[in-house]
């Protein structure tokens, strides 16, 4: 299962780690949270900032305690599935860093909160939706399974999820985000690879994996990065990151030009720190900075 703790931040040059730690730390607000490009502290972006700091080894006790104050104030409030995922995984990251339990401090049991929050999002086909009335999402299913695993909550029966994910693979080798889509996408394919890698695999898993690796490799553009799907002409940092993670999980990292990918990632660095989403973007934020740092860590052996 894809984990924020599986990337070796020590592979990043010290000056790179220090520069981006400074960028992330400067974004922390008075309430302990982190914002997007505009506005106040946000659970979604706080999660990415904390993961980025953990990756570069700068999630110290002072920063963590400050962030815990923000997270603790959000426990029990109504929120979207994406925000709850960020709250839960951020709380568990802080627990690893400091030993403090944000949920327990708010009088809540973490495992029970995770289990009960996501229950209404489960669908009869075995997947999870992004909203309580939505259709099953490949990526959301991955996030829920990952969150339950990190929280130590009782896992779902693997069979239905495996069948659900397998039914999302398309003739092009990729996996679709929703059932109505006829073509695969880089991000849902990466989610499917992570899920199938942690569940009971079917007998033809090797063929499925080869097809998925070929699909992801085919998403690399002349820019060096990976695009979200075959109908989008430009690469982006999110798709590059998730594609690299999936290829590594499939032992197929050599299927892409790693030097070109690293050159693409470096082209999105901002002089003052932070990463942009793509060549069209003009501003960095904490989310894409995490993707950039994660990508550089995975491409540490490649020369631009």
C-alpha cells in the first residue's frame, strides 16, 4: 500500500530538503494549519504540508504540536470524505512523530471514527464513493482502504474490493476512475495498482500488472512528465508522481525515461521554493510541493 512513510527523504540533497522545508514551514498559519494558495487553514492542504515536512525530515515536535491544535479543533465537525481522510492520516502522522493522539485528546476513538465515517460511502459493488450519494470511485476506494490500514481499523473483506477494482481495468491497460469511463487514467491506475498489491490477487494478476505498467509508461510526454490520460496533451506533477509510484510498485521503473522525468520535475521548481502543477501553472503550493519532493526522491538516481 502506498504510504507517505515509504519514500526515503534522505535521498534528497540537503540543500533541496532545507529549501523546501523552509517553504512549507513558512506556510503554517497561526492556528497551526496550512492553507492552499489563498485563504485560511484547510484540512486538505494541511495533510500535504505535514507529509512534505515528514519527507524532508523537518516535522519536529514544535511544528507537530502546533498542527495538532488545528487538527484537534476539527475532530467531530461535519466535513467531506477528502477532508476526513486528511484529518485522519495527518493525525496518525503526528502520532508517529510525537506520540500524541489527536482523536483521543478530543475524546474520540480513532478506529471507530474512521470505521463509522466511511461506512455510508460504501457501495454494493465493493467500492467507496466520494460522496454519500455518489458512484464508486477507484481513487476514493484506495484512500479509504489506506486510511483504515493506517488507523488500525478492521479492514474490509478483500474479495469484493478486488473484484471491483479488476472490473475497472480497460482494454488500454489502465484503470478508470468511474464505471462510465471507457479509458484508463494515470491516477486511478496508480490507485488500483496500490490496492491490488495489498489484496489477494487473481491468477492473471501478472498480465494485468504488465498491461498497467505499459499504460502508465505510455503517459510520458515529450516534456518528460506523465499526463493524466491519453486525451490530455500536457504532463502534470500529480500524474508524474502517482505514475512513478505505481511503476516502482510494479518493478517497472525502467519503462519510463527517468532522466527526462526528473528534468520535468525540476522545471517546475520555483526559485523561492515550492513546486507548480505544470508548465501552465504560475504559482506553487504545499500540495504540489509534496508531489515534487516525492518525485525527486524516487528519481534520485536519474540525471537530468
